[in-house]
């Protein structure tokens, strides 16, 4: 063989073809060691699994956080704490997760639906750490994005990623969680709750009142119902069940319904979002 | 003829036996004969081997010498030897009849090595050719050797092209093959292509050049669009199969389905599950109605439940069904009708699709699930308890594919998905194949995925398990040892611990002993994919014990050249080796010189091989195709990706 090597110019050498849209997706499902975009569990997933989530531990503080807390100033990239998401989200107790990490490297599989650009360039094939995972405090930057890993066909990756439920992003039928948006008339921002974490209307109500009590403190009701200082726990409940506010939800048929009529299970399945309405607006339900 | 086949198998075997064994079998076959009238008998009853045993008379001394047979394949010169040219002991009719029962290409290869007559008989009788790598042989050579081919299976790109590791426009274009086939095989009926580049022009060429064309299967191919499908639908009057799986193609709309003419009734297999566009439901319904032989129907997710019900009513004879979207608000009446439609499908044994399956509607499947043998839930996104409920109704399940579902953070983290697998272990004792894919998290929640305990649970309940593909986030050596002890019959063991280089999560040790246990216990192992933190010890085990291994996939593993050397030296049956991101260098690469010719292909990427190493390899082994693909940014001396294909050609022609 005289000329063992011929040069061929491949188009798009090792770059991800545009049609696959995999850059966006690669950072989601492919490589779960995405460096900048991490979902950190407060005090949970032990970094000895080498996923470096410990970096984010410091962000978890206190029960209530505003939007600003979720943004880490690093070139506008979102840092999601706990179960993150673009909306502020607190679990029941303000703590985002049970601190115990059972599944060693499970959390490093966190990934985001709304990946805020720029996602890490998925196409560069950097050599990841092959050497032994040394455990604690491996910085996320050491785990580079890896092309083609885990080895899942593009088609399957793409299908899964574009396979969210047809209903809007807030509710997912038949899955392990049911996050729904909760709005309150007059409140500057919405909240999100996971309906699966509650087993009755009572639990839901008390959770909601905790969430929204900050908005009602000091507020003078539009109907002239003055609010007491030092809001008691039951006050919002009274408000919700009394004349001031009404808890409603939008079901799968896009109708606005009064919360409480149907059995709890049926409610969780059919609820897409909730709205704490002023009772004056609730005429007609 | 089942009995005939059985006999053929017993004598020729399904393994790639040596010619010596063949000779012994042939000897047995031809002893104890009486007269030739039984030739008529076998034509009538079609049970040739049995009749031959009773009937025909031959000299047993006519069987070729075994030593000669072994050397037949080595060089052309031996074909001049008297033994090779000695006439076959069988009359041609008998041999042809026997050969017509043989379908395995491995068996046929063995037959062709026995002697010249058998080689000729085999090549004239072969109707299906399997080409595992399109660059291992040219279409001209294939056409010259096999004059009567009706069906071709072709595989093209290296498997790692599925994961974006192969550059675009690498090759594996079908068009040069089609040009040869059009001339040599005008009666070609079937093409089954995997990882080939197929253009719309090629599809049109197929549709217009082969009047008998019946069956097209495209798996992981790329380069075509729905326009090409229009050509197929419009021109192939005898089409029985159109099977499209996971191709990278341009979906320009569903109009192709409407291109089947109204008098077209021959379709038996239709799979367009991987396409995204709407098709005309009326056209689909009409097609399903008039194709009475339809047995496989896999629609895409634009088809609703209500539409599915209407299709099922038209085609209760279906054997394999891929549903569309399984999420829709159904009126109770429609729900009942859907359940009734499933109830009427008495032959259903494969179910897939179930996109976005709403757990409320899964129960409609229960009426049909007792007979299910293959359930593909990888796009269904079921929760563990939903999976558990469903598999509880599938006691006959042999194959199960599913994807791990996201769970809520507040559930117990380590066992939720595993619970689904536990249910599988207890409900499906006949399970032979399990594939667990990681779900793509598209919400804010943490994905926990399955752990080793799910796998162990399945292995306890499903002792016949022999094929597994398992993506997980944690694994331990002890768990794997338990698993293979429960299921020692693994032929395919593909374990992907998703974090590269991750050790045993309990002991923090490498996962060497896990794969050691696999290769020591599972003596029938043909395919292995390793992951986790692995030293050279893993590969020492593999080289020492995995004597039946044919395919090995390695990523982020090994400590030195020794690892790869052990594999190349020890795994005598190795055909495909794919390696990425491992510290194997030139010494390892060059240690396999003798091995590469008997292997189909070797892939190495992101290892420590240099250009000089590749040049040396190419120089030493001129009959190998050695190809180096370089990434732009890399060092000149570093060979980023190497692909070696054992080939009858001296250079891979760029298509």
C-alpha cells in the first residue's frame, strides 16, 4: 500500500448536526455532570460520588427565598437549588429535600427543562476524569461535558426530551410529582406546589396559607375587611373559606372550578393550576 | 418444515463449528442407505433429512479429509487439492434441498468451506446475504459470488455513530450498492439497512428499479426525508413491509402515507412510530382496512386513543401494535370501546408506543396483556407503581423495555423505581430480556433512577434472564455477583453506570470483581459492555474467561496497555471491539495484529494512540482498512479516532 492515509474532509467534523438539536438536549439528559447547571440538594447528595454538588450547598438558606436567590450571578446562569426550576419553589418545610442521600450518584443526574442559554457546549469532547473518583468536594468544573455519554441514541434522547405532557409545563399527569402554579390575586408573584406531597385538602390549605401569608399581612382587604396584626395560622384559612378569598383551580378542560368538590385524588389528577381569587371575582363558580 | 429444519440444525449446528465437525455430520448423514427412490419421497413430504437417512446410498469414503477442509479457507492454493475438487457425495438435489432449509448465514459459511461442490451449491442457493460491515466487501464481489439473492441485510457506520462520535458524511452510502444490485439482482425483494446513509434518490431508485420489491427496513439510518417514502408508497406495488426505526430523517409532513394507491393491499408491516408529523387518519384507516394481512402496525404519537380504537377494530388480527399517544380525555363510552377493541385482538404479543401514557387508561390493556411477550415502555414514562400494576397482568412477558421515571423528591429515594423492577421480578418469571433506559429529566425534579437493588430483584425472580441493558447510577460488586449467580445464562450483559469511572458505591473499590463475576459465571456471554471504575484486572478477567465473547464495549476504563492486550490475546471469538476514552496506546493497538483480520471492526477514540502507531498498523496489515479521524483542535500526533475494518478491499472508497 503506497498511500495508507488519505485525507477526507468531512463536513461538520464531530460537530453535532443541527437537526438533532442535541446541544440543548445533551446538557439535559445526556451528561449529568454538567458543570455550571447543577441542581443541588441542600446537604444531601454527598459529593464523594464525585458530582460536586457540594458547591451549591451554601445557597440553601432559610425557608423563604425570593427570585433573586435563585440566580447565581455567574454570567446569568441559573443555579437551581433543591429542585430548582425557574419559579421559586419551596417544599413543605422550606427544606428542599430530605438531607439523607441514599442514592449515591443519583442527584448528579439532575438536569433542567428550561436550560438557560448558553448551555455548556456539548460538542467538545473533553477527556473527563478517568482516574479514581476521589470523593469529596470534587469541583463541578472538573467534570467536563462528554460527547456521546451516556450512550443513548440521539433519537431516544430527543424523544424523551420533547415528550413532556401536552398540558402546560406546570402539571404532569401520571408522573411522580404534580407541580402546579398557584396565583393569588394581588400578589406580585406566583408560587408552585407539588400536589403529590399532600394527601388532603386540609394539608393543601395550610400549606398555601403559609406560603401566601406574607402577602396578606398588612394588606387591607378591598372590601374593607381589616387584617389583624400578627396573623394567626387560621387567619388565612378563614380568609380562604370566608368571604375574602376563594380557592379555585383550572381543570383539564380549562374550566375554573371551586376547590373541594371532588375527591382529593381526582382533584390532583385534574388540577392544572390554582388561583386564590378574591371572592368578588368568584361569583359564578 | 419444522422437522426437517430440526434435523438440519442437529447436523450442521448453529455454532460456527469447524469443518471437522461438519465432516462428521456429513458422514452420519450418508450412511445406512438403500436406494434412490426416496428422492421422490422427500419431494413429496418435504422432510429431506429424515428420508436421506432412510434412503439414499453413497460411498462414505467420498467425504473430504478434515485436515484439508480446515485449510480450504486459508488460501486459494488448497482449492486445487484433490480433496477439494472431489465430487460431493450427495446428488445435487439432496444438497440443494438441505441447503434450502438453512437460513443461518454462519451455518452457510461453514457449509461453503467443506469442498468446492458444496461451496458452489451453497452460493447458488443462497437467497439472503448478511453483510455486517459494508466496507468489508464490495458489492461487486457479493454479486459475483451470490447470483440469486433476494434479500440483503447491510450494516454501515460504527455503532458509536449513534452517539455522535462519527463525523457527518463519513460514508456508508447505499447508492453504490444499489447500482450493483439493480444489475445483478433485478428481482431483489428485501433490504434491511442499519446505520447506512440513504438519500431520497436512493429510495426512489429502489422503488423504481426493483419491480418485485417487498420489504424495506431502515434502522438508525440517515439522509432521507418523507419524500423518499412517497416514492416507496407510490411505486412499490407489492410492498409488504415498511419499517422505520429511529432514523435521522427530515419529516416534511405525513403526506407520504396517502401515496399508497387505493388498490394497494399487500402491506403486512407498517412502522412509522419515529416520525413526528400528522398523517391523514382517513388514509391510514383506509389502508389498514384494505390490507387484510397487516400484522404489525406501529403508529406515531399523533394518533390519538380514539383513532387507535378505530384502527384496532379494523385490524384485530394484529400481532404487534405500537400505539400513538396514550393520553386523552376519553368519554366512558369510548373507553369501553377501546377496551373492547383490545379484547378482540387475540394475537397481540408485542406492544409499544404508549407515548405519555396516562395511567388512568392503561387498564384498557389488561384484557390483551396476558398474551404479551414483548412490552416496550421506553416512551411511556410510567411511575413504578403503574409499571408494577401493568406487569402484574403480563405473566407471559419475555422482553421488557422501559425508561425510568422522574419521581418526586419527597418519596423514598432509593427504591421507588426499583419497586417497579421488584414487581417485574415477581410477576414475569419468563422474562428473558430487560432494558432499562434513563428517562430524560425535563422537569425540575431530581432524577434518581434505578439502583442495583432493582436489578437484583429482577434477577431473583427472572431466572431465564439472558439479555440485559441497564442504565443506573450506582452499582456494587456484590450486587453484580448476586445477579449473575441468579442468572448464569447471560448472553448479553450491558451495564452502564452513568457516571464515568464511578467505583463500587459501597466499598469505593473498582468494579473489577463485578465484571470478573460476569465473565466467570456466564460462560455463554457473547456481548459485554463495561462501565464504572475499572482497572486492567477487569480486562485480565475478560481475556481469561470470556471465551465466547464476540462484542465488547469499553469506555473510561483500564489502567494501561495491558488491559487491551489481555482482551485481544484472550478472547478468541472477538469480532467487534469498541473503545473510547481509555488509556490504551500504541503497544496495545499493535498487540492485536494477528487478531484484527478475524474481527469485523475495531474502534478506538480518545485513547492514547498516535498517528505513528496507526501508520505502523496499516503497514503491517495491508489487508486492513485503517482509518483515522481527527478532530480539528487536536494535536497532530494524536490519533483521535481509529476505525479498523477487516476487508477484502485495500482501501475504503469514499462514497
